[in-house]
């Protein structure tokens, strides 16, 4: 068996192992279902205003999940996968990701205010922080009101995510601008330090003694010839 053939067989074996490792199973889909149901129930407790819409979604997905018990093999796996997708898609996914996005915005608005350097940076940070807080307040209000059905929930969450994304973008721009400004200031300080060091070196060179090329004597800077051997200063 040639080396190339061995390599091809090894690659094929690796591919088959990866494909087999990623293959969906009934057990895996049922575990995912249990976890997803728990998450939806937790969302209902966290956002009671969305409970009707979440319960309706759970009911629809439950029907698909129950129908999987009548199937076997890949058909059963596909049906369980469909139940999981149905349960978590759309507004449920948007609602699930909302808490982290709001937390990120709160942290970034504080960071922007803390890192702001000069007056213009502080002003930009204050405006971005104010807009961010308004977006968070609107989000809290809309979440409290909730939604009675999936269509309303989708519209409300699209509005909330849009407001938060806009606020996050504004805060990110403030942070980026402040970082760029500080980088420019650091570069200017570095250039200034280098210029001062060169000036000091040049000034020192003007008064430093010079060494005779013939007898190696050290002579004062203003001496034009070596007193020891009479050689001219180079």
C-alpha cells in the first residue's frame, strides 16, 4: 500500500468519524428539548408580560414533539429537531438574548464615562450614556407591558433590539474615538520625548571632550589641536 493511499484512507476515516460524531440522535434531541422547555419556562417567569406568547409557542412545539413518538429512526430525529427549532426560533430567541445585550449596554456606558479623557471625550460619553439609559428605560417599559401573541412579541422585541443596537453602536464609537485620541496623544508624547533626548544628546556632544586620533589624549571641546602631540583636531 502506497503512502498516498494510506493518507487518503486516514483522511476518509477522519471524515467519517467527524460526520458520525455530529450526527443527531434521539437522545440528543430529547435532551435539547428538555433544556429548551426549561429555558422557555424561565423566560415566562423573567418576563411575565410575554407568558401568553411563550405558552402558545410551547403548545405548538409540544404538538410536534408528541407526534415524534409515533415515528422511528431518522424520521423521529427530524421531527424532534423540528420541535426544538419551533420552540426556540423567532421571538423566543430574541427574548433569550435580550438580557445579555442589556447587560452589555449597561457595562459599556459606565466604561465610556470612566475612560473619557479630555472635555470633548467626556461630553461625547455623557451624551452616549444618556441615550443608552433612555434605550434601557424604554426596553424595561416595553418588557413590562409584554405581548399577548407571537406577532406582537416579534414586533416589540424587534423594536427593543433595534434601540439597544443603536445605543450600543453609539457607545462603541465613543470608546473607539477615545482610544484613538489617547493613542495619538501617546504617539505625540513619545515623539516629544525622543526629540528632547536628541536635543540633550546634541547639546552634550557640543561640550564633550574630543579624543586625539594619534595619541589618544582627551582634549577640551574648544581645543583645536592636541596639546600632547600637536595633532589637529579631526
